[in-house]
């Protein structure tokens, strides 16, 4: 049965057919001769996603990219800010993939509004805006991910996975620029060197040693060495502790 929202014109949110199916926990009695299907599945539930972009072709490409991976399920789309608010309030996805500009309208205000109204939905910004200022404002408003459209194929899945887990992801190129700003700021915590501040900031933004090495034009071994020195200086080892430390020290501000 098709959803009435599927034929909605662009700009109005449309829900996927899969979003109107029965809840995974709902079961029906097994017919005679059928195996009992009430046993819990070993597979985790896919991350439910709403896509918000004013270009239908972009949404279509993202839907194909994400639905091809069993870890994700696109349950709805929106083509403008108003439709995005309606879709998230109605469908309550785990992650919203959100463009920053809808035909000239900014969705930055919608980030803080949705975080207040639907706190269970995490937000990943997907945009052409490669200015660190936009990334900083989006993260301050409550987004957990900031991905550039030209890197979506390589980065969007990682960003969605981290956001669903409550962790931050920032495009490595922008992360390096923000790290440079932090390095050149008035203070550096706990006698960290400028390079160690850069590495710590990128760790806190969700990047691997390989990604940090590529962003800062270093070898992976050098990044590992910087990480070890950071851990020794501040007395913290786990990534979660390093992230919390970076936030306390306002390295992500």
C-alpha cells in the first residue's frame, strides 16, 4: 500500500513506504506448520534516516547510497525547511541528514529547534559550505556531523554512524582548519604543543589516525606519536575521555 505522502510535490515531506510498516517488535502468531518467528533477530535495527535537501536528484542519490547498506534505512524526505520540521516531528528518525540552504533559506535555526523538540534525532549537516564558520555555528546549534557534499560518498556513512552513537564528525579539511584556529588561539592547555592541539582536536571530531595524517600531511606513525604524547601529558587514554577533555577546554568552540 503506498503512502499518501509519496506523491507530495517537492517541498512537502514524503515518507517512505518502509516507514509505515509495522514496528519491528510487532509479531503475528505463526500459522500451523510455520516456524516460530518470535525469536529475536541477531541483526541490529538499521538507523532510520530522513533526508532534507531541496534537490530531488541529490535526495535520490543519497537514498541509493544509504539504502544499499543494511545498516541504514531512509524513511522519509523533505524539500524545504518547513517540510523538514514536519517530517522529523512526525517520523522521529534517529538521524536527519540536512542541507544548510534550501533555495536561499538557511536551516541553521531549524537545528536548534529540532534538537529542543525532538532530542532523540541527531543531525548531520550535508552542504557545499566549506567555510569553517558555518561548521562552527552548525555544531554549536546542536548538529553532530558536518560533511561536504563533494565528499559524501566517502564520509556520510561514517558521519551518520557516529551521530547515531552521539559522537561528532567533521569533514577532515574543515577539521584541520578549525584545529589551526585552536592552535593559534590565546591558550594551549596542559603544555600541549600547537601540533598536539591540532591532533587532539581532530581526534575529538571523530577522525582516525589515517585521516588525521592525511589532513595534516603527516605520517600515521607521527600521528600515533603525537597521540601518545597527548595522552601522557593530560593523563587520559580512551577516545571518549579525549573528546570530553577537548570539549571542556573549548577546543571545539
